[in-house]
């Protein structure tokens, strides 16, 4: 368990909210404060998801951590996001064997509790981000230098991490409303020789049409690596390839990314990953028309930003379309990369205030 105090509680907040972001790798819990409609992250406590057995006890530990410094602190609301479908305030996690039960948390800890999908939380976090703050957001510029300004309230987001999440939100009156989605599990669509070969490779392996998560995620980088290995795009005797092969699958993506800067085979893997992600994003944008902006989130994106922006690879692929009229529409959609790792915690706080108050 890692504890980080972002701010001391030196003023009175109108509400204190227990927040959480449960992913396949890390479980981030914390405390956020509302101050004149602004949300500030005060405390963050990080657990390894693979070591969690009782999630409610993690929330209790977070409360205890806050009370070690502020014994009389009271918690008004609790909102936890999880990587998986949510029904009846319960989330069955996609990449863990344990679940999140909001009713159990509320009964055990006495705090009104809401459970939401992880990308609903990220969606609720988008309005809190300043697209002009380069520490929080990277703008994906157009190759022709055209500045694309957001218009309207509809915004979309997709992000690869352990899995692949997709979400969107819009404004209803003065409040934002996010919509849950399992868009990362849409059928994968190939578009060139490499993507067709990859799709066939996965389909032969599982006997079913693959989903996008099998390409656009940490797991996806590992899958693309094995595809190129089988198809002859990588030399099995290459020392770098041998090094990656000897690693656990969970450690392969980071090394593929690292070696992609100098190793042609690993660079080819990263480029295919970016292009598949761009085609997925393009398809989502054709459906949603999120002129308020489409955001690329997730650790795999922000850690590999160089591959997205070099030679405008992501944007060029995103704008490729057989219909000239649709190409013009795609050029009007702002594209951003989220660099703020705490967005899910801010978003969970915003969701609590939007849905519970």
C-alpha cells in the first residue's frame, strides 16, 4: 500500500468524498473535497489489485488513513469506479477474480456509496481538465497545422490499459451525464495487410472473431508481438526478441515499447498498435460525432505518446476514410491525450456530485 497526501485539509469543504478507481493492475482509492463547485484531490492510497481479497477492507483502510491525520473527519459520499460492467450497484471486474459491492460498502462503512464503470468515471473527469494545460493534456495536432476547437458538449474517450475502455458524456442542464459502454469489446475490423494478418492469427487461436481489446491494450501489444513472431516479422534468434520472450506476459508490453525506439521489429509492433487504435477511434467518432473532443486515456497511451505524434501517425490514420464528406467531419473533431493519471478519481468525485446530490 502506498499513501500520498496531495493537499492538507486546511479549509472547510462543502463535501468530502471517498473516491476509487479499480483497474486490472492498481486499485487507487482516495479522498476528494468539493469547494465552490471545484474538486480537489486530497489523499491517494494505492493497492496492488492482484493482492486485494476484500475490497471493502481497502476502503476502510483508506478511511483510517485519512483519520490518522484528521481524527474527526467525516465522509459525505463514496463513489468507486471499476473496470467491468456495473448493475445494481455491483461491478464484476473484468480482469480480477473479486468484485465491488456498493451496497456492502454502504452497509459496512455507513457512507452512501455509488459504483460506476471505470470509463464512466474517466468521462465525468473530462470536464474538469483544461485542454490548454500541457501537464494534464496533450493536443494531437493536425498535419496541416489547422487548429481544431471544441464545439458542443458531447465528448468521447477510449483508453487502453490492462484492458480497453470506451465512454462518452454530454451535458444535461447544468450537470454532466456519462454513459457506460463496453465498446472495447466490439468486433475487430481489419484495414490493411498487417491488420488482416493479425486478425486471422487471433481468430485461428480462439476460433472466434477477435475484439478490439485483443489489439488495443497492454495485452494487445503482447498479441501483436506473437503475431509478428509467427508471421516472420520478427527474428526468433534476435537478442531483443529473445529477451522479450523470456519475460512474463505482463512485462512484455513495456519492453516492446522501450525497444521500439531503436528496434525495427518492435517499432513495427508499436506502429500497428497506434494505427489500429486510430481506426477504432475514427469509427467511434463517426458514430458519436463528439465535436466537444475525443480523449485518449489509459496508461498505455500516455506512456507511448511519442509513437502517436511522430509523423502525425495517429491523426493521419484517424482521418483516413473512403468518403470525402466523412473525412471533413473527422477533421473537425479535436483529439487529446489525457496525461493526468488521477482523472478517474476526479471523475468519481464529479459523478458522486452529479448523481447522488
